[in-house]
DNA sequence: TTCCTTATTGCAAGTTTTTGCAATAACACA
DNA sequence: TGTGTTATTGCAAAAACTTGCAATAAGGAA
């Protein structure tokens, strides 16, 4: 399966081009299945594309995010990580131990509608991280 | 009003110290009333503290955030900005024109509860940015 | 007030991320 | 299949952010 080749028409339709660099980066993202930092993407994609640059990786990740093929995420720490954009979801992260879980978008559905009618904004899919204490860390909290 | 002096006891109680650097940075944050980048904070605080370093600004902002006195925020762009922590709120940002508005936390209240019972997590105040199209940009979207 | 402990800072050297620009290569079209 | 337009890349330099460490100073105790 040429996996990321399916993205070519999407890019073409918007006047953009498919390149070996973009192909490799899409490949890396879609096979990893988790959030990757630009550095991690670079390390993996480099093996497929001779002479790939870090600058290109940064630019490409931002490009893919702008065009809806990748999703950027702030999982704490102030550093962006990326993942392939397939299913719409959000995250819960423990401030104490760093544990992290996914949340179905459906749980936020009605809240999104409330936000939309209250603000007039039309919400597109965000990819949000909520912070809190995981069940385990709540227990150890009771000194 | 010595404004940020009121934070001293909060720091002491946790075994930390109030310093001219922290005082100045708190002062800058609490008087600006909006999100500031580390660079902006540095530029303003520098005028009050001789020899203030950028490294100190970065460390201090992170420190204040960890201790609940400042709130970090990702308003798109992958770069952290900070604001003083007073009222709990979130943001709506237009992907097209960059317009931005605040959202009361109360609008997310029931969704937070739903998340908590579904996950077992105990949510602390996040400071979330949702993306979408503002009313104006929705109109111009209809080509 | 003075002394002591240690949290905090500045410095300087890393690392990461961004940017301008000229060279390259997709790909539309002849 | 060849050619031209221009989106995309690599390069190199800049800007933003992080880190280790020794010097400094906050503030508790005497
Ligand atoms: Mn995710
Ligand atoms: Mn805010
Ligand atoms: Zn935890
Ligand atoms: Zn707008």
C-alpha cells in the first residue's frame, strides 16, 4: 500500500505539489499512530529521503496542518507535536504523572453547539488537551 | 498599589522566594491584561530590573504557571504566551482572520463534568483555545 | 543585626525553530 | 516527450528557547 499516495490529489486540488519529502513525512505520521515531535519526524523521514532538512520538516508539518492532513497538538511542555489527521479527538492529561488519554469528540459535541450559538463562531475541529489529575494521582493526593 | 506584592505570601507558603525579577514580571503580567509572549514580557520587565536576563524570564514564566499565578496559552502558532491568572476562561479564535474572543468557563461546565465521569480524571482549570470561523469570515466564505 | 542555608539568578554555551534566498524539480500544457 | 512556470527545497544565518554551573541574595534563625 502506497499509503500516503492517496494524499496527492488532495494537494493537487489546492494547487500544491506532492514531493518525496512530503510523501515521507506523511508516511512517517500515518504509520506512527501517535504524536511525534518535529525532531522525531525528521529522524525517521530522513531515512527515506536523501538530504532531507530540518527546516523542510518544520515547514512541511506546518503546511500539512494548515491543509488538514496533520493535526498539531500541545500536550503540555509548550512544544508542538503532530499526528496524522484521521479521527477527530481530544486529550486528557494528568498534570502530576503525565498520563494521557484520548477523548471522543462526541463528548464535546453539545458543548461545541453551545459555544457556536453563544458566539456566532462556526467551530472547526480543534484538537484540545484538557489537564487534570488521573485517578491514580487523585488517591495519592489524599495524604 | 504594590499589586504584585500580594503574591509574596503565596510563594513563601510553598517555600519559594519573592525576588525583584518575579515582582517585575508579575507586575507586567497583571497590568497588561492580555496574553504576552516571553519576548514581550522581557522587553517590559527589563525596564524595571537592571540586568534581567531572557533566561530568567523563561524560567520565571514557567515557574509562575506551575504555581498557578500565571496561565500559559497556545493561541495558535505553536508559541506559548502568558497572562496573569485571575478569572477562568477559554478562547475562540478565527482560523481565517485571527480574530479572538474570550469564553466564560461556565459554558464548558457541564461538558467538564461529563468528561470527568467518563474518564475518572479530575479536571483542573485548563485554558483552552478552540478554532473556527468568526461570523464575518463565514459570510465571505460564501463565494 | 549578623549569619547560614539554599532558592534564584546571570552567564555562556547548547539546542531548537524560523527565515531569506537562490537552486531545484513538480507538473500543466503544448 | 519536451518546455515553462512557480511551488518547494536546501543552505546558511538568525532568532528563540533551554540548560549547567558558579555566584548571588532572600529570608529564617540566632
Ligand atoms: Mn491527538
Ligand atoms: Mn486567556
Ligand atoms: Zn497521574
Ligand atoms: Zn475571521
